[in-house]
C-alpha cells in the first residue's frame, strides 16, 4: 500500500486510497500546546475533481496526544478522531495577479495549491494535525486555573490566598472603625 498521493496515477486508474501511520516529533510540530504526541493514523481517498487538474481528498485522522492546558498549564490526554477534506488545485501561473490568488484562497479554505503532482501522505497528515490543535487548549471547560497569588493549581489544591485577602479587608474595616471611635472620643 503506497503512502504517496500520485495525481498521474489517479488520471490513469481513477480514485486512489492511501494510508499510513506516522510518528511526529514535538520539534516538527513546533507547538507549545503539545506536550507529547503518539503515532498518527491517516487514511485518504483521492479522486479527480470537477475543475481541470483539481483533486479532492477525503480523509480520516486519528492520534492521541497530551496537550498543555492554557489555564492550569497541566498536560492532559486527548484522543483525536476526525475527518478532513482538501481540494488540490494547480498553483496558478506566476504571470497572474497575486491578488487574485489570495482572494480565491480566502474564499475556499480547503483549497491547497500544488506544484508537484506527488504528495507524500505524511506531509498532508502533519498539516491536518496542525489544524486540529486548538490555540488555547483546556483540560476542562470549567478548569479553575492557577491562583494568581501563590500559583497553586486551583483544581487540585485549595490555597488560602482568597481567605487572607478577605481577612485583610476585614482588617482594614476594623482600622477605620477604630479611627472613627477615636474621633468620637475626642
Ligand atoms: Zn486546566
Ligand atoms: Zn493561592
């Protein structure tokens, strides 16, 4: 089973199915949100599209990883299982207006321009993994995050910072009362 998408093969023999399992290093991903990532399983079916030299990819992506929570900073495990769709179109000639290309790309988010007619599935997998990693991962929607005073993880540790702030306020109130009392005495 090949793991390289070959547009020439599709032109000649029709739709192509490719699959592979790939390990990625955190250096390759280059995302602070990811503490660790396991092997990714990818499968894609590729067929010719309606436009000339256009190819449509329908794929599935599966991997497990540890993301760093953006609130409490603790790593937590995730299991990703999703589908993706990509539309490959030939990169427009350099003679065409750059502006035109940008507009097309902005309108159709799933469009990717190719120059080489062979696409390693591993490259496509890396791109798709990048797209699934959230900008601000959360271990839980209700994650309490870290105490801004002592840095304790509030999901786990009950620190006494908030209580002592309250104590300080009461202290200040007592002080004001004492002052008032003194004034009355005078
Ligand atoms: Zn968290
Ligand atoms: Zn605290």
